[in-house]
C-alpha cells in the first residue's frame, strides 16, 4: 500500500500553466526527490550535480545567517492530487506518493542536496508542477536560468531543442531586431523598416531572416548566449563593419547596407565569431574584418546582385578574404 504525503498548498494559475506552492521539510525532500544526468534524456532535465557546490551550500546552511528563500521547483508524479479548499478553508492541500526518488528536481538541486552534507534540517519553499513533459521541464529550466551568470551556456544550448516552441525564434528575433533599430548606439538606429515600408536601409523581414539563423537552437552560432549577449555581440559586429566601411555605410553608391550584403555579413559571421575567440569587442572584430577592406561593395558592381546565388557568391568571396582559422595551440587530443 502506497503512503502519501499531504501538505497545505496554494494553487497558482499563470498563463504558462498551473503550479502549486507549499512548504516541505528538507528531510522529506531528500528522500523523495532526485536528479540524475544519466537519466535526463528519458526522465527529466537538469544540469550535473556538483558535490563541491552542494558542500558550499551545506556550509551556508550550518551558518548563523542561513536563509534559503528561493523556491525548489519540482516535477511531481502524475498520482499527485491537489485538493481545493472548501468554503471554510483558506488554503488547499497537495497529496503525492511518499516514494523514494519519485520527484524530479527541475531547479534548485544544489540547494536541496546540500542537506546531504549536514545534519541540519529546514522547511523549504517549493513550487510543484504535476507530471511535466520533458519539453516543459526544459522550457522552465531555460526561462529561469537563461539570464543567470554561472550557468554553463552549453547546458542551455543542449536543452533548447527540447522546447519545441515554434514561437521562440520568432519572439527572440523580433526582440533583437527591434533593439537594433531603437538603440542609439546601434549602427542600424532608426534604419530598419519595422513595417517593411517607409524610411530605412533594410526591412525588418530581411534582418529577421538572417538573425533567426544565427540564434537557431539547432546549431545557430549565437544560440549558446542569452539575449543580452546575443545583442551585444551583434551590435559590436555591425559597428565594426560601419567603422571599417565608413564611406560605404548607408550610402546609395554602395550596397553594404542593403539586404543582399546584410545576408552576406551574417553569412560570414560564424567564421568571424571563431576568429574572435571570446573577445567580441569592436576593436577585435575590426582586426578580423579589416581584411575585407579591398572588397568592392559599389552599386555599380553589385547593384543587380539580389538573388540567392549572388548572396552565396558574395559570402564565399568574403570568407576567402578572412584569415584562416589555423591556431591549434590549445587543442589537446
């Protein structure tokens, strides 16, 4: 016969779904909760459990200043039941099986398993979802951690394809393009035709097509970064082009800021990204693209180059002018 844990709980309704807030003692959570990176692909989403971080948490728990106010986010089993409050009750109840390793920790694993290294016990604030599917776990994890420092970007990159959210790229792309148009520090400030018509150098649609490729969770060169870093790298990249090609930028005599060369600039970005290493300052990007200075972007030469084949040729020609990625000094096999 299965025993159940029953705790006071409050149901929270948000646009993205319902969850339940309750207090549970760390002793109980240690028994029923678990996370295993080996089983992630079939059962849950998490980043690896670090014993060092758990011990650091334990040290904090043992201190006189110990306060763990952040909630532990859990994926409760499908047998979980929420019992709504009656007319005479202010709060409902949540009831779930008292079974070892039956509850996945979606977020907060080190806070919880830090208690493995101390005898101290505390009541912990929990947010519980019931029977989340894998892509939902991934989406919650990314939403929480994408803006936090200290989260390995590769973890976010690894989980993004699990979301299967067709709106993700569209929303992120629109946000980046909009920032590029509204930011006075951007070389595209007020020069992107957000509605596709009117004053401007290039349409939002042309810009978005290229940015979407770069942030694509399935291999996009900018996908490992959060939105702030994505924007910072992009704005520096285009500012570097504006600095190197100051005469050509925005001039009707050249096609540098037309859709065709915008596509080519974005097309060579992966190679420039590799050449820059981790230094995406304008100055370092200039060092890489200065080799393109002799390229003829004049309207006289490229004015009729508007189709896909032309874009591919311009991209290939520019790539050939960039330095080769040949430094293997840090590679060990």
